C-alpha cells in the first residue's frame, strides 16, 4: 500500500503552512517552489483541500493560501483522505461478502485490524506535532 504522490504533496503543503504559524498566508508559487511541487499539481491539491475545509484561499495582492483550522485540529488522516479518499487495505474490509471464502477467510480479520491501526495512527497524528519545537511526531 502506498499513498499517491498527490497525497504526499498535500501533506507537504499543509505542513509548510502549519510551520508558518496561524493567520499566515503563502502564495501557491512559494509553496510549490519550496516544497518542490509542480505548480499545476498544487493548484488541484489546494482546491481539494479547500473543499475538504482544511485550507482557505484568497485572491488579490494580499491573497494566498492558509490553514482553515489550527494545526492541532488537522490530522494526517484528513489530508490523505481529502486527496485519496478513504483508506482501504483490501475490499473485504469495507465490503464483507466480496471474498469467495466469506466468513471462513483467516485473512479478513488481519486486514481489518491492520487498517484500524493505520487509520487510528493517522487520525491521532496532527500537524502541531511536527512543528512544536521542531519535534518529530509522537508515537500514538
């Protein structure tokens, strides 16, 4: 399993804005350059994150992009799912009955447990953990 490049870029853009601090805006061209994100790709990402309620955009001379919420209210899960949709390790996790082995499949519980653990970890990891005193995120 691997998140898309677009989701990785989205995480980098949100982290960049979180590091700027509350109430700060950045031009998309600045974010693209400093985070090495293709500008046309970033425009789509910003749009999706804005629709998800994670970013605010404003036009004009004093415009730019800013966080719509404070960093401790934005989780890695929200950003990834805003771009890639819900995390799904295997179809059988979301759709019981798609497996030809049904209830007797020994793997389905493992897929469910692994997905639950991943989702919980991403939900518990918020962007303030990356910017406070330059620390790495704390294990959940």
